[in-house]
C-alpha cells in the first residue's frame, strides 16, 4: 500500500453498481461509469428501488434492448443484482424462482460473471434457522442452473433489513445450500452494520466471496464518499487479498436527491481516496 496511483491491475477490478445512479437511466449509469474510468459494472435490477430492469413488466424486446446495451459498453459486466425473497409469505417462491431464472438467462446473454440474489425478507430471529433450511433448496437450484450457464450464483448477505442479518447467518445459508457454485457478496457496510469486526467477517466467509461492495458507514448510517466514515478500507482490502480474494470491487452508493454530476463526484472522490491509501502493490 502506498501513495502511488491505482495500478492497471487494480483498475481492471474496480467498478460500481448502477444502484449508485438508481434515479437515472441505465444508459446514464453506464456512461458515468465509463467517464469515471471504471472497468466493471453491476446492474441494479430491483423494481421500486433501482429499476434498471423491471422483471414484472419488461417485454422480450425490452429485455433484448438491455442485453444489447450491455454488450455495447466497454465495461465488463459483473452481473445483475435482483431479489431473492424465497421466504416472503406474500409471494409464492416458485414465482420468485421464475424471475431469478430470467435474470440468469439475461446475464448469460450479456456475458456476465454472476447474478446476485437477495437473501430474503426480514423475519423473527428465532425463525431464521428454519427459514434458512426452507430457502436453501431454491438457492441450490439457482447455483446449479447458473453453473450450467457459466455463471456464479451469489447471495447478498448479511443485510440488516433481510432474513440473514449476521455474517454467521450468511455462512449458515451457504453451508445449507451445499453447492460449490454458491457464493456471497462481501458488502463492507452490511457487515459493519451487523456489528462484527470486518477482519472477523473475512475470516468467516473469505473463501466464498465472489465480489465486494464498497460503502462507508458512520454512526450507524451509510456515508459518502469512501473515507468519510469508520471503515478502514486499506485494512479490509489488504486482508481480502491476503486470504486469496482476486475478484472485483464496486462502489455501491444508494444516495437520494443528487444530480448525476454530484453522484459522479462522490465516486470520483472515492477513487481518489483509494489512490491515496488503498492501493494494491
């Protein structure tokens, strides 16, 4: 780690989630990522939050338009970020599975590495172990089908607003899925919010991490840009690399009420922060 600029190797692994530009079009998000000099993109496909793909209402032609758009960008596609609410009592899990399979099909067509599925909706803590056993077969099905398409099946967990609120919950699900193609996102802010030290979180889930979300926290809330909060990103990146992580890092800034340029500036400041303290040798 040093004061030099980000080297080419690290630049090739640095990107963002289009959730950062959730209030703007997918084209706007992709253009901003390219102009920022990033290499990788993850597409937020969460209707009602980041509607860069609407699984319920998009026509086949609209689906193909998105695939064509993603294929035309110089950015490498990490994948789609979609729901995985298999424990939601208001939705039949088979319907959730249909949307998940559509995401897999689109991701494969667009040349992605993975699809990231949500870890479920919040439930009473006492019910979590049983619900993990209940939802694991659905994720196992996705892991198997993703593998057949050349994709990884990735789960975003822990998440304090979801079923899996702790690092150990996330690992318990991976163990229950029991498939080598089931992975986790390492979201620095979500692990921090769960109350665990990030070095301990890396120790628990290190060999199942597929990619990393970068977001800072301060006083119990998300904060922007990187370096304005409590997370020691230099240490986190160093520890991830020490346990053998060689995947991508992506800024994910779900900020409301800012212009495209203001959002781009937050990412630009975060890149500068990484150049000055989080560089990989």
